[in-house]
C-alpha cells in the first residue's frame, strides 16, 4: 500500500529531541515511537538517520524522515541537501520532508533538489511550508504532499495551529498533512473536519520539557508562580 494511503485519516506522532535535551538519542526516541504506536499512531516523523533506522525496525510504521541542520549563525533548515535525503532513505524513511520556506537560510536550490529526490531516490516528498506562497512554489516544482509545519501562531503560553493557512493549503489540490502547534485533541479533530489528509502531533506527546514549560507559562500568565 502507498505510504500516503497508510497514514490517511490517522495520527502521525513526531518523535524528536534536540541535542542537549534529556531524551535525545535514537533508542529513547524509538521507545517513544513504540509507545505512540501502541496508542494508535499510524506513522512517525523523526529527525536523524539513526532515529529513522531504529524506529522503522522497532515499529514497522511509515516513517517521515527529516534531518535538521543548523549553520554557524544558529539558523536551521530541514533536509537541505540531496545527500541528507539519500541517507534518510537508505535508513528506511518512507517519506522525506524538505524545508521549502522562501526564507530558508541555506540549502540546495529547491528547483533542483525536489525533483532529484523524487526521480533518483524513488520516494515521495513532503513540503514543509510556512506560507501559502511556499506551498504554491513547491507544488509548481513538484511534491507529493504539503505540510503546514512552520505555519503556527504564537499564543500567550506557546504555539497554536494556523487554521487559516491550513484552509489555504487545502485549496491547492494536493494532500495536506496538518502540522505545527497542535496541542489538543479538539484541534486535531478540527483539522480532519477541514479536510486534512493526516495530522502530526509532536511536542504535546513526546517532549516533556516543552509540555512542562507550557504549564509553567500558563501559571506565570495568571501570576500564580
């Protein structure tokens, strides 16, 4: 079955921990992914070659592979090169996500990178977007699925989904995976009712550091702590 068919109408859990976070490492992320699988997740999104390999072996679920790369200025780009994508595919990724933001700070030209990945690696590509313009450009070049990864809003206690952006992306005629700022089941339900192909939830499930910070920020907002 096609990877997109396997994750349709289901919850994808993002299992990621950055360097310096207590849960960083492939085995800990694989355990998190297994827990998500037991809870009903239909797919996993993860960062790093080792993470992709271990999670794929442990769960057998479709894996969206990414590689977050940070430059000397502290700017981040997701899967900026063909070499990164190739390593993820060789590790077992079923789908590769690429940063397609207009302001992505570095990386190979999208007009060359996106078709090369699809043609040479024979794998589907997901476009991680921040704006409608990002999505339009990616669709014009050629991708298999759009994602609202960078399209979230900042609230007083953290981030929330941008449902206006999601609605815009859904109008482009490609499958759309809703992602970015999902913290509550009701938000996930809303995204599906709008027509999302799948929904990715990350921090709310797999990042206890961020979950704790969100509670503390809510308490600070009310002047309790």
